[in-house]
C-alpha cells in the first residue's frame, strides 16, 4: 500500500520534520521536506504528492493559507494538519476547508502512521471506485449495442436525446432484441449514471399483484405490501430508483 506513495512534510521545526521523514521512510513512503508554506507550494507545483502533512502554525504562510493554495494547485493531494494542543479550533476550521484529518502535538508516531495509512487507503478506494464507474459507464454507453445501419444510428441518436431528460421511456420489441441494453445505454448516458440501474423482471410478478397495485385496491393490502417488498429487494438503498422500478413494473390495466 505504501509503494510509490509520495508524502510532503511541511514544518518549520526541522528536527520534527527529520524525525517524521526517517520514520515514514522506514515504513516505505517516499518523503520530501519543506520548512515553510512557500517552499511547500514550490514543491507542489513541481510534482504530484499523494499526501501532505503540514503544521498549522508557521512563520509567514501558515497551514490554513497553505491548505487553501494547495487545494488550488494540487486538489488530488490529501492534507493532514498538525496542531499544537489547545489550537484544535484551527484544525477544525482546516477540516471545514478540505483537510482530511488533524493530529494534535505532542503525538505518538503510531498516531501519525495510522492517520496516514487511513488517508492513503481511502484515497486508493476512491480511485478504484472512480475507475469502476468509468469502466461500467464505458461498457454500457453504447459498447453493447452494435450497428452501423441507418435505423441503428437513429436509435443511438434517440438514446442521446432522451438520456438527458426526466421523461418516462417505453421500449418495445420482441424478446432478445436488446430492450434492456437500450435501457442501460439510456441510464449510463444520463445525469443519473452514478446511481443504481434496477432491472425488474415483470414476468416474474403475478398479473393480479400488478393489477391490485395499479388500482390501489384497499381490499388487497397484503398484495401491495408484497410488491413493495419485492421492489425493496431489488433496490434497498435507492428510494428514487425504487420508485422508478415501481413505475416501470406497473402494467396498464382497467380498474
């Protein structure tokens, strides 16, 4: 996990900076030192750091000012603040401005290592999640829909047009013609692409159950509850998507 992780330590106390450098190098991190906020900014402009560990109180540019400039220059760099005991308010303000965490001086080296390890792990998880989302979006954008004919180009154009609206879309076609692929393409080209895509197999739901739900039959409360439970199984944490799945699963019927 520490391979190629670049850490920038910013502290006007050179002895403290050297101690931190030796400890972190021993644990596999790549270290750079800066004795002032101005020097730290110069280093941030020259190379990308995964993490910056900076003191808050320093002569000249203090840690809060450095944090603001660092987020402009290198927004991908995670920042952890070091603060003296009794200056916690400044650390809290730093977190409001985008710092990941803070460590109170005097601290034990284990506290520093744990804070840095946690920040690096979370950063790695965010990268993996972003990569998965990009891969998923690319896979479902149009990659599974193949066709160069004029009718298929018209389908692609229609998908692009409806994807950016909130309109309800009815996709019709025989079994095996790719209706779900079109639905996925609409979803992953829409502003809702980061949310859950919930396919519901309507044929697996008894027709009478759908009719009673559509008609809101007060004499069949158990059936309505059963359908709601079924949809919750498909979308347990996305209430808006559950409503979308609910609408998609309803079958037009006369009441």
